[in-house]
C-alpha cells in the first residue's frame, strides 16, 4: 500500500536581527560612528546591508552602482591613511566603497548617479544602524585626487567605475545618535 506524505517544515530563520524599529526612531538612532570595537560583522549581516542598499530608488531603475566590500585589515589601514578624514577606517571591521557606474546606455538616467548612489548609501546606513552596527559616511567624489588615490588602492582599472564614498562599518561601545534636527527656516511651504 502506498502512502503519500506531505511534509511541511516550519523553518525558524535564525538570523540575529534587532527588533525592527519605528522608522523615525531608526533615523534618529543613526549617527556617524568613529570608534569601533573588535567585534566581527557576520556575512549574513553584510548581505542584509548590501541588499538594503540595492533596494534604494534609482533613476530609471538603472542601479548604477558597484560595491567593494573591504574586510582586509591592510587595505582598511590604507583607506584610513589616504584621506584626511577617514582615520576611523583603521578601526572599522568592514568598509563598503560605493562606486558609481558612469557608462550608462540610458540617456534619461545619465547624470543621476550621485543621487542614486546617495540613496543607496543612506539605505545602507539605516539598515546597519537597525542591526546595531555603527557607520560613518566618508565622502570621496568629487575630490579628484581622492578618487584617483582610492582607485589605485583598490586597483580599479575601469574608467567607468568611480568611487563616490567609503562607508566605515563596525560595532561600537560608544554609540552616538544623529546630530540632525528640524529647522523651520530651511522649509518653504507653498499651499
Ligand atoms: C557627503 C558626506 C561626506 C562625509 N565625509 C565625512 C568624512 O570624510 N569623514 C567623517 O568623519 N565624516 C564624514 N561625513 C559625516 C558627517 O560629518 C556627518 O554626517 C555630520 O557631521 C552629521 O553628523 P551625524 O551623521 O552624526 O548626524 C560625511 C557625510 C556626508 C553626507
């Protein structure tokens, strides 16, 4: 006699995630972190963070970015040295270099790469903050000398790959929140 078994697995996804925060609390929580401890960021979390970046809006959905994920201590040290304001990268556990892809074959999307990559960057910062991973956005583009030095460090040969920023990531013992605040004078309401 033949029996048919239908086996249903109720999988428990064992990803160490923080409780999802209200978005306004998360926005407040994200501040620039410049002191990191030695705790290692897991590959699962790195992937979640990159995935958040790739869910950002982009002009014509061209997704004109490429990410270099730096986990090599020697290169992290070089990244901390080549730029006047990136010393925190020497302590960071990971750096994500957000690069713009400039050779788009879509005339409508051309020129929007800075905006696309900025949206991506902000998603990365927020996702990391939700995971209690500190971040610091370090600007590179449009400073040509910094772009050139960074391309040399990472051995980026393609002229259509342009580093825009470096995001330092790591756990910290001294979390700081966003310094931002609401300022009425920066707003014009047109009703
Ligand atoms: C385009 C851009 C470039 C930045 N570059 C650096 C940098 O090179 N080094 C650094 O320590 N912080 C850098 N920051 C972080 C700012 O200093 C920081 O966001 C600002 O002071 C507000 O503080 P908060 O992020 O803690 O709210 C940069 C931020 C942006 C958006």
